[in-house]
C-alpha cells in the first residue's frame, strides 16, 4: 500500500483516503457512453480494481448506468472485490438511467428512485449502499427526490447521502431534508472555475467536494486529448511527474475536504494517478497553477 496518501476525510462516519477511484471508464475502452465503445477486457478491469485497493483506494465511485455492451462497472466491482474490505466505501449515483441498448432515459421520477437503489444493491451484491448521490440532472428543486432517498436511508438501505451536478441552492434544499456528506461536481484546473466559491463553501460546511473530470476537464477525461498549458508542462518537468499528477495534486491542494476520483482502465495510469499523493507542489508552483486556472475561459 502507498503510505504517502494525502490524508483522509470523513463521510459521515466513514473515513476515506482522499485519492479514490472512478469506475466510469472501466466497462469500455475509450469514451464512456459512446455507441461504438469497445468493451474492456474483463481480466484487465478486475486487475485494475484489485490493484487500486492494494494501493490504498477505499473510496470507489460507480453507478448502475456505467456499462458497455458486455461490461457493467458495478458487476466488475462485485467480481473483483467481494467479499468487500471492511473499510471500502462504494459510492453510487441515481437519477439518470439507460436502457439495455445504452440509450439515455428521462431522469427518474421520485417514485422510480427506489428501483434504482435496489438495482445498485443487486449488482454490487450488498444489503445496503454506503453512499448514494442524487444526480440533479437539470432539476430546479430536488426536495421531493431527495426526500425519497432520505426515507431509504431511514429504512437502512442507504448509509449516507450526497448530491451530484448540483448548485449551492440544491445543497441547501437537500440539507433541509437530511444530512449531506458530499457534493460531486465537474471541476479541475482551468475547468469550471465558477465552482471555486462553491468548493470553498462546502469546506466551510464540512461537506466533501468530489470533483469529477479533475484530471483535465471533460474532453481529456473522456479520452479526447488536448493541449496542456506550458505552465503545467514546466511544473511537471521540474518534479519529474506527469501533467496528470500535477493536476490531481493541484486539486488536492484546494482544500482538505476535496476528494479526487480519477478513473482509468489501465494499471499504468492507475499507478500514476495514485502517485499524485506524493507530489509536493511548492508555493510558487501553486501560484502559477492558480494563475492558469483563473485565466482559463469559462466552460
């Protein structure tokens, strides 16, 4: 296990290491949800999951709608890791769904959320879910949806609740119904800088902020590539690190409540992502990266 992980954070009564693992890319090679996505080799995906846990990951983010024509992220997690380590926290999301062909369906109604929770339970082989995030999906008010999840929490099917793709008003709405342990939003260096204030506000409230696309924004995370700013490349060269490692280290420096969940389907990228925990950016590095972040166009 890596011993230089960048600390821990508590999600309710569950302690997690701040570098986790996102399972979105596990079921396929290339861009997630693409109609022509090639299913990933099953043994490769299982090896990545097992190695992630060996390296100290105890927070895995997944969803029932993470699947390709042959692979389901939840079922890969079940196959690779069950019986689950006692300290492993598996977070999933509800709200969106896809039909068996992969086409997106309308956002779940409040009445449909229980079925989505039960499907995650079945696929993961569990009798409760550690953490369920309600993915907002364009709703102005999430009160009715979140109240259903709060009822399932009281019934023992869910341990903790969070929200995803959310705005500050959604956090206030949810907190009026039940405790919220995390906000999971798109965010990264030079990406969604309009989230800065929300990230800080979550920290002030003791709520974890879990950025997805923290590696490089939506395009690169999905495998589309893109040019790195020269400042990122220069800092990476100075530390003998990859730009990905620099980006993850920068995100972790945004606050002790920030939990990154980089996803990958290859062992090499997994090792590189985890090594971000040992990258110590200097005050000058951080100032230069912050300037890159502030100068980026709004996306």
